[in-house]
């Protein structure tokens, strides 16, 4: 996605390590996937 390309360019500018860049790119996965990522676990608790 375009946002990952932007993150990569900014990482070069700010001299982030690869580990820091990976953190930034993957940081929002829990917000994007949110309930669907954890939905199966939540359903098991409700039963």
C-alpha cells in the first residue's frame, strides 16, 4: 500500500533501523484488523 511506501521514505529520512520501520508498518494492524482479528477468541469466551 502507498502508506507503507511513505513510511519507508520517512524511515530513510529519519534514519530508522529496519526493526523500527517494521514496528511502524505493523503497528496499526491491530486497529485495522481489530475485532475480526480477535473475534474468534472473544466468541470462545462468551460460550
